[in-house]
């Protein structure tokens, strides 16, 4: 019997992670992510799943970010009836992220229909908030470093990956083979999360490559962020900070709390967190003490440094406020959510600032801003970019090329095969070359929808 891996996403791109392991008539899906970024990628979300959902026996999630979990509501709606295995942190985050994703898609469809800027009539959401709530019933929590059986005769085990709350690497044992999925690996020196565990022995490894062709700068994020906030505050401007509600929002809040405590930025500088999803995620740090680096006092400081904006009415009221102030709002690549309204209000004025805090996938508004685009398209209109654009080079939650290589090097023995995934082609191929040259391991960058032996 042949053991195969079908790369349904996260291949040739940094988004849409889905890896279908097939053996003896059974199918296991590792990660179930949405495609984001370029339109041609986002359109894949609307295509029928290459593996019919009803034929998938189980799903295992490495973590909760939407590019790894956001397709689940659609998978369940279209016939998947199995269990979704995850860590407790991933389950708790998905309970926030997935319904919010459905709600945002419903809101975006409503807004497009109301203002008539969609090419479709009517514009429809990919899935609804109710679809997302329904799939949450299929989750089953698994403990770290304890074997479980997602399918009878298949063994799986989670280990710590860092990156965000609940993030895990996955070791799968089936058909006499051991396959290791790195998931998204965090940085050993991350300000919030503990470092990834050393990888166990495996025959085949799938390793992410988001930053496979980059090395993180030695500069501290507090230094970068502090300098930017002092600058915008001095000129009375508004800093709009698109943040990933899970991970980056909390890291930036932690940095701001430290900067205020040190007197590095004005103590009275108003900070607003305009993302119910990020607010709920911040609260989870109290529930998952011991799974991150922060102590009780630091969690409290992170939780109280900003005014929490809950309702749409409160969010709209921010428009009437004048600077200086800082508005953190999701999403991190400015692909949707409340941050779009704040950008529309503030991106045109030279006194203001947009601070980008993490990886900006090609094809997103965040990537356009980072590249110096003179205009940005918001709600069907092209708006001029007059605000100062700052991209924090030290704020990433992903391991860089050196750190990815160091993680792989810790394996007890070299695997027979390494698949380099979850990266843009240039980043993935740069890491592939380093793996082959420096570690003398056989490495391949698989193409989308390709089938390779496990």
C-alpha cells in the first residue's frame, strides 16, 4: 500500500495550507486554511475541494491562523463529518477566529451589495458565522506530547512550535512511516511565545518557509516601534496599526506597555484596540498561563494599556477623535475588517502613519502599502496614500532562514525527504538550496495540487 501526500494548499504560496495524507483508502487532512492575497489565489477558496470533503476521515490543525484553519466551516458545510484534532489553545482561538471570519465575510458581502461595487449580484459570503459555529462542534482537544489516533491505526502527536498560543508541530505515524509537519515555527527569541521544541526523528519532513530567504534584524521591536510612535505623536498624527488579532496584536500591546513604563513614549498617548477578536484573544493569555513567556503582571499590563473598542458604534466614534492616538485593528494584512475604515479615514494625510507589523502576503493591501504604492483600493475606490508607511522589520512571529535551518539540524538523523512548503516561491527555493547545501538533505518544493510519496 502506497502512502502519499497531496499538496492542496501551502505549496507555491504562503497561504491556504492543506496537506492530505492518503493511505489504505483513508484520508487525513493536516491544516485546512483559506487562500489569501492575490485574487487568483482567493478564487481557489470558491473552487470545489480537490478531495471531496465527505471522503476526508479526519482533520488535524497545527494552529488557528486563518491560512491554516479558515476553510474548516466550508469543509464541514460541504460534507466533512469527522473530528478536528487540535491543542486546547488552537481550539479556543478557533472559537474566536472562525465565527469572526464568517461575520466579516457576511459584512463585506452586505457592504458590497449596498454600495454596488461587487461584480457579482448579489455578492455572497464564502461562508457564514453560523457555518463557523457549526464546525466548532467537531473539535477534539489533544494534549501535547501524548499520542492519539485520528484514524484507527494512525498515530499522531503534537509538540510545541511557538509562533502563537496553541501552535504545534505534528508527528504522524502511519504505514510504517513517520511524517513531521513543522507547522508555523516561532522565533527562539520571541517576546511572547516559548521557543519551538526540537524536532523528533521522522522519515519525511514538511517545513514552512515564510521567511526562508530572510534573516531577522538584530534590532529590538521596542526600539523600532518606540521611534515610530514618538514621531507620529510629536506631529499630532494618528497611527493606524493593522494587526493580526492572534499574536501580533498581543505582541504590540506588550511592547507599548513596556515603552510607556520606560517613559520611551508619552504616557498619555491614547491607544485603542479596535478588534473584538483581538480583545478576546488577549483575554486567553490569562487562561493559558505557562504556554507563553509573560507573567501575571505583564499580562495585566498588556490587557490595560489600550482602550478596548467593542461595538461598531464605538469604532465609528474613533473617526471623530483627533490625534495624537494609536489605533490597532485587524486584519494584519489589511484584507478586511474594521481596519479598512480606519485606513480610509487616515491614510491620505501626511501627518498620519500606517505601521505594518508582520508578514504581508503578495496581493494584499498591506503588501501594496509596504511596496510604496501611491494609492490603495478601499471599498471600491482608489484612495491616495499620503501617510507615512512604516514596516517593522523585527516584529515577525516566524522563524527566519537561519532559525528554520537550526531547527531542522536538531533532528537525531537526517530525514529521507524534506518538502519545503508555506512560502512564496523565492523564499521556499532559497531554503531548499540551503537545506541541500548546508545540511546535505534531499529537499523539494512541491507544486500546488501535486502528489508526492510520504
